[in-house]
C-alpha cells in the first residue's frame, strides 16, 4: 500500500504543480540579518502605497514613510529571533508583528483615515532599538512623538 505522502507527490494533480525541489540549508546569523533587512524594506514599500478603501481587500494603512534608525543593529536584533526549523518564515513572522504595531499606532491616531490623505505628505514613522533591561527592544513611533525610555 502506498503511503499518503508518496501518493500526494506523485499524483498528477500535485506533481505538475511542483517545478523544483530545493534543499533546506539553515541560514547563518549574517544571512538572517540580511533577510531581516529585506523583509523590513518590503514592509516599508507596502505601507508607502496609497490608501485604497475601495480595493478588495481594502488598504486602510498606507501613504506612510518608515525610517529605520541604525538598521544594521535592528536587523541583528531581529536575527536573534530566528528559528531554524521555520527558516525565513520566523523572521517574516516577527516583522509581521511589527507591521501590526505600525497598524495599531496609525489607527489610534485621531485623524480620520480617508483616501484624501494620499494628497498630503506621507505620515512618517521611525523604527529603532530601544533599551530594555538587559537588552533592547524594537520601538516604533510616529515622527514628532517622544520616545519614552524604559527604566
């Protein structure tokens, strides 16, 4: 009797969708930092896109500019969260958590979110390391807001 896995991979409906098998090789710390930078830049590009409330799905967060302060140090910190079994997905998950923080900050603003926001200047946010005993944490703030140091 064939195993289910063998059947699934050799079944024509599945097999024709597979174009390559790639071996999994764990990333080094430096490679993970580079992946972190790529994923952060991708986040910056996504939130820079204009607000579009009529698309499916709607894009209520947009027209933002994200600055990375000391991006090398920031990426090194994110690389510490790397989980070898999850590969680059672990870094993506961490950055998606930061994206959620940007979303929460943006939607907490007293300004109404409309597509007319696209006509004005980009809303600027800064992402940087913030001291947190005994290490650091990632802090995101709207430019002009005070970064409160933890004691």
